[in-house]
């Protein structure tokens, strides 16, 4: 009993939170009328509304209520009577009561009596639902007891007639919500063809042109990379053989880490299975280990960074996207003695915006914070050697931690961090995401190493990508097709509705053999759904003409909103507000670099 009373329920339930354990003991051993009046007097709230139950609290409350209900059946009714007065605990008791009696006529009367308490539960967060829920389709009229269950959290409703949790019903309920709010994700069967890049074949064998790949520079099919991987697999086999600590720490891995440290001009680097893991493991490890650490996170940060921050359980502030004043106002709240991490990105992949790297570096120095810069959508593509935006603007020395991926511009898979020797060694020694994961296969490491070394010397791929990006943005803008303005290589075309964006993507694929994935919530905000186009060095004028013609036809036939239409509505996602943004990479930096 006492373990239940001090559980998370006691923090959410007024009855348990405000009634001393001693009084509960006394009440639990007394029948109705036998308990002294002072035992529960003044302990229950009389006017204040119930505090919302958290995800685990509603389940625990129901379990505790079942225990109290059993006590009531044994004659311990004074405790039950007091609990029923609580707006939160009374509801949990009502649920148990309905469950016990739902198959009898008496259950209907009891369920109706519990309706007022169930209304309180209806406004509380569900134990198993996300923060944003789509309204469900109207359902046929249910019995009174079923109606009570519909007003309860899904943790209570997803049960069988015997009271057991119905897993399949729960899973289908969650998927139904995704379909209702149009955020359900469909995965196209796309098989990219190395010899016909950027072509692919679908599951039926039909050839299509891929316009949304993150293989930004086509390095996945580069002859040097492919040859290195084939040679390595012949020599070392397919797998690494274990974690880095157990048979998976080869010279290839060490060479790759030295190469990455050199690329970013840092003392050391550490390779992970993906950059999601690198971000999650690094942020969670650092922030959980540093006493009293506070994290400052850009509102548009990637899910991997958000997950790492959550897992650290450190205090956090989310500053408005690219808002330096908002960031500084948050930093000002803390003494220089408090450890702080500022986490942000160089290129934000869905908007194409670029972070204020130098300015954030200056704020970090002023307020004694360390910087965590995600260069995932920039490494290989910016800077003299492909080290990213920080290299292009000469700001690498201002960044304490740089993270990147081997799975986009470098064409293979994996992620990494580059930082000081001591920081990297600490993450290597403490991060579960590194310690307990099988090492990258030797062939993958060899391919990554080859791609990095090639792009350190060759500007051709970077220049080709930037030129094609400029051409496409300019052409679409001239036609009034709403491109979200940004200074990077991303070409987001605003649609503004999830269902329409998916439909346009489907039409491009079926009618024009062009694959462009639609992007919806939660990757972008509701109402800012878009097509995300990523030109590569392989998307020459002929392919570009085909894409532009297809988009123009679809926009005209469907009457989709143009840039002028968005401007008349006040603008959205940066479209229609009269904002011209120059490309980060200057035109003069591209001259004479498009040929080997």
C-alpha cells in the first residue's frame, strides 16, 4: 500500500498528495462512521480542479483504485468514501466500478453516476497518446458504460472484456490517428541505379528520376568509393565482428577518425553507427555528467538532438529558431559557473536555413558555454575541403563539438563527432550508444574514408550541386511556384496541406516518373507541408526542364497557391513576404570548378 501512496500518483492526485500516510492507515482499518472526523478533515480539495495525470499516473491511479476498491469490499469503506470525494481518484474508482459491473444492469447506473468524474478525465492527457491528436470520425452510439470508457484515457479503454490490455486495439488506434491527421508515412519502393544515377527503378521495375535523395553529391556510386568497398570486403569480409571494444576496432576505423579530426581541425573524432546515435549519445552523456548542466536548443533542431537532450534529463531552454536575442536572454539567466551547451545546426534540412555560427560562437564565449554544431547537411558540400559551413565562413575554431554524417554527401552510412581529445575520450568511455553498438563494417569505413579524401581535393561535385540549385530556384521563382527562400542547397516547394502534398508527390511519380517525397508533420509544422527537392551534380538541364514542366502543369491544373497567393494571405514559411535571400556560396567561388 505505502509503495503505491508514494508513487507518481501521489504527485498528481490531490487525495494522495494531501492525506498523510498515518491518516490513510487509520482510515483503511476503519469502517464507515468509525474513523475520527479529523482523520481526513481539511485534507481534500474543495474547489481546486484536479491536477492533470501524467502518462504513467493514470495507469497507476487505476491500479491503486483497484486496491482501494478491494478494500471496500472487505468493509474498509471509510477510506473509499474519502477517496471518492477526490476529483482525480474518484474517477479512477469509477473506472474500476464500471469494469466490475459492465456486464450487469447495475453497471449502467453506476457508469452514468460516474460521467461527471469522467468528464474531468476527458480533459487530461492520455497515457498513450501524443501531444497532438486528430479528431476521430463520429462513431455509432455506444452503451452508457462504453461511453464512459470513451471519455477515459486510452490506457483504460484499450482493454478486453476480461480487463486485460488489448495490444492490437491500441496499435490500430495509434495508426488511425496518423491516418486521420494525414501524417501517416508511406514508403515508396525506390531502388537507385548506380550506373544510371540519378535514376532508380520502382518495385514494378519502372524507371524514375530521383529528385529528393540525400546522396547530395552522388558519392554512393563514385568509382573510387565503389572500388574501395569491393576491395575491402574481399580482404576483411562483410562485418566488423563486434563492438569497438570487442574485435571491432580495426585500423580502418582509427584512420577514419584521424581523417575526420583533421577535416574539422580538431584533436580527435569518434565514429558512430549513425549521426542520430552520435547526437543522442553525445548530448545525453555530456549533459547528464556535467553537474547542473543547462542546454540551449534551437527550436528547429533535428529529432536526434531533441532525443539526446531528453535522455540527458538536464534542464533545457528552447530558443526561437535563429533568434540570437532570445538565446542571449536565456543565457543571461545563468552564472558563468553553470555548465552550458548551445546546440544548433548549420543547415536546417527542411527549410534550408543556415544557423548563425559565428554569432552563437561569440555568445558561447561571453557566457562560458560550449557549442554543439550539427553539420549533417553540410559536410562534404561546403568549404574548401568539404568540412561544412563552419569551414566556408572560417568559424570552425569557434565550435567546440562538430557532428556530421557519412550517409549523405559522403554516400555511405555512419555518423561522428569531432572535438577536443578529452571530450571525445569521455564520450567514448561513457556513452552507451557507442560502447554497446556493433562497429561499422570495414567496407563502409573504407568507402567513407575514400569519399572524404576525394572531396577534400575535388571541388567539382560541390560546384555542380550549387550551380544546379541556383538554376532550379531561379526558374521556379520566375514561374511563381512557391520556393521557401533560403541560402543553401535545399529547394523546398510550399504546398501547405498534408493530403495535397502527398497527392502531388504521387502524381509526379505516376504521371511524370519523377520521385519527390512530400514532407508533413511532425517533420514540418502543420500548414507548412512541402515538397523537398535536392538537386545534385547529376541533375542537368534536360532533367531539370522535365521537373519544372511537371510542376508548372500540376500547379496550373490543380490551382495550387503561387507565391503571389501566399503573399495575399500574409505569407507562410517565409514564402510571400518579399524576402530575397542570397545563396551562401558566392557565384565567384564556383567559377572554373565544374570540371575535373
